[in-house]
C-alpha cells in the first residue's frame, strides 16, 4: 500500500471547481454525457450488470455510476474530489436512483479494506489524471473477484491524440475546458496492457472511440489511436 495519496491536488481542484456543471448536458461535461450510452452498452453487453456488485472508480459526478444502477446493478462510486462527489450524491437523491452509494475514499485504501468484493470494476477517463496509474490498476485487480471484469478507458499518448484530444477538443472546438488533459500523462495501450498483465488481469476486448465534430456524433471503432477502452477479466483462482 502506498504511503502517499495517489492523487494530484491540481487535478482534484480542477474537477471540484466544475462540480456544479456535471449534470449540465450542454456544459463542460457534455462529451461524457454523449459517450456514456456507448460505454454503458459495451460494458453491459460483455457483462450484464443486473444484480452485479459494481464499483465505479473515479466516479466524478456520477454519470456512469448512476446509469449502471438504473440497469439493476448494486453500485458504489468512489472519488477524492469532494464537491463532485456531493453533486453525485445530490443527483441520486433528486432522481431517486436505486442501489447507489458514494464514498470519498481512494481506490488503494478501499482495496486494502474490501479485497475481492466486486463482480465488476469500472475506471473510466481517470488513469490519465493520477500520478501512478499502475497503482490504480493494481487496486482495481485487488477489488474484483476472481473471474470478475475490470473496465478501463483512457487516452492514448500518440501524436494523433495530442492533435485531436488536446489541441482540437480543448483549444479549437472547446469541447473540454483547457488544461483537462496533459499529454505526458496519457497512456499507450501497450503500457496499460503491461500494467494489467502484471496483476493477472487478462485483456479480453479492446475498442476505440471516435468523434465527428460536424455531426457531433461519437461511435465505437477498432481505432485505438486516441480514446480507447479495455475489458479485462481477473484470472480465476487455481482449483486445488
């Protein structure tokens, strides 16, 4: 277990400052609202969520956590951005979303408290914002049951990603607030795959996500050069 918190104070402050805009469909988090049905459908197709114990790591304002709970999962969302978490809790109360709870705790601390407690763990658009992504992957692997699923999504560290996800999305199209992503923190698929292998998470499926600025439409594809998603499965414990 790490002795220091695996979080960047500047990143937490950034998302806390925008917390009141999480559920504004036309605000700074509009891209998350637009891609959420795609990633939700993909997760639910690979691992039907009804009745599953699900952990959403880095849940922010609760966009994915809320939608998974509405599909019948028992969902716990965790984050360290206090204001965003309060917004998520308030939204769940206002909309009376069932089977949903939130905790302000790091994924590493929760892994120490509740190993092997979840059927599904999701960690979406979060790894590129922490100092040590390998530590997050390790904690996710600890939290999921043998045979359970862990889903990741993040940004590839590639020239195309820099042009489209940083320059294009933040400075040209204003899809995201400037400074949302730092190129050096982006993660190549080969790097994430290595982190997963080291903690016995077997990579089962990979998908990319693309965006057309003219039609404002997102879709899944095989192109992982910018946004990409991993579906991994925890190795089963050997039968003795």
